[in-house]
């Protein structure tokens, strides 16, 4: 039984299914593929140069329908996906693009029930994704220095979920001043920062983050990336620093005309992640091999004879059937052990104590 009962409906689930209701956001895509996101209101109308569409013609019906306005212009009606909502919602600060949000959730290993500290809330797009990942029983502690941004973010979060999310709290002020007063040392599982100078928070993060916890930063420039990495390396309380960026290129699909789109979402920001070491521990000094290029190396890359091309010499490794079968056995065994471990914990929690047995 869950803490809220077997019939508990997760926050936000009811807004993602069932008939369209007044007060919901919907996305209208016209015949040219142009999307328009509106809020359904009884008696209201959506006006364009192509005619008028009455909201009442949509309210109460299912999503995925095609409706006509007064001039016969057609629209496809769907609830906006999270990525659609984030890009169309009101915002004061530039949002973190969905391509980066997905990477953040994955790289930071945001899990259900996690206690996540977020700073630099902006318009709340990342907050929504974090809340979805931690669920109703986790916590997202958000910090924002600008009052207007905090208000926008709180409103956007409430709009998306249809109610105030029980896991969400937003504090106005500097994370360095506020967070250490509100949380016990080592009580935060994950820290996600979208700030101009995240290296200034290194003591705060080191104090609050639990051993093994993930610290993930979103920065816009290579100079920020370099400075933050040097600060993490010099501090000594973190390890396994990794940096990356993500680019997304769509494809044009029209019959046999299948090609990359002329425009793409290129650089938006860098992600740099590190993990907290246990108290008093220092990270390992990794041994690095400096490899120089020899002529035989160049011959492997650019062989004169095509028959000399060997993919395995370029790092390509195909898993053998034997290795794959071994991985299947290991993964199933690990899963079974995890299930048994959790079941034993639940049994211990539900078993009566000695005092209860005597009573």
C-alpha cells in the first residue's frame, strides 16, 4: 500500500487523460503545420485571419480530433507534450531546451523519491521535469534570486500539473545563503544548477550533497565550463567530472525526399557533472597514458589498400553471443536480488515489534 493509499492518483496524471476540460491547455495545429497553444475557456473563441474557432466545440471532447472553424479551416487538437508546453509557456528567462532537460534527468539520475536541490529556476521548465521524475514522494527545493522569475515558475508548474505539486517548494534568495539554513548536511541526493557562476556554490553543494550524490551544472560558454571544472578538480571533494553537449537535427520526410532539415538545434549549453565523495576522502589520481601517433597508426586510419581496413582497430567491438547470454543472466540475477532485498525490507517494516506481540 502506498503512503497515500492504493487509489492515489499521481499528481498531473488526471490532466493527461480523459476528455478535454475547460481550463486545460491544448495545442491546435493548422493545415500548414503551425501550432497554436491556447487555454480552453467556456464561451471563448480563437480568432485568426482564417476564421473563428469556438472553445465550446472542443471542451468535453477527446483529444486527437480534427475540428473546423467558421470558415472551414481545420485544426488538429492535442494536449501539448511536456516539450511543447515548455517552449510555449510564459517565461521570463530563457528555458533549458527539452534536449538538455532529457539529458539532465538521465545524467543526474533523478529517481522517484529523490531530494533534489535546484537553483536558477528561471521559468520553471526544468522544475516540471524534475517533479515528474521525483514523483509525489520526492522533493524539489528550488531557489531563485528574482521574485518575478519565481512567480512565473510557480505559476507554470501549477498550470502544467493542474494543481500545486506537493513535492515542489520555491525559495526567493541566493542558494548559498538560504539552502544551508534550510537543509541538514548530507541530506540532498541531487543538485542541479543553472547559474552564471556555479563554482561560487561549491562549499554549499559539498555541505548539502550526500556521499555519492550527483552535482550537475548547465552552463552556456566554454569559459564557464573550464572554470567550473578546474574548481571541482582543485576542491578535492568531488570526483568523476564529465562534460558534454547535445545537438539535435531533425529530418525532412516527404515521400522519397528524405534528408536532414536545413535548420537544427545546435549549441544551447554544456552539461558538467560530478559526484560527491565521502567525508574525508580524496579522489583517485587517474593514470593517463599519453599516446603519440606513429606511422603505423596513420596507416590504420588511412590505409592505401582497402583490404587492410579493420573496424576493430578503431575501437568497434561486437558483443559475442556468449557474452550477450552472460549479460542476460547477470541482469536477471541482479534484478531478482533487488526484488528480494526490497521485499525483505518491506517485511521487516510490516512485521510486529516485540512490544506489539506481547500486547
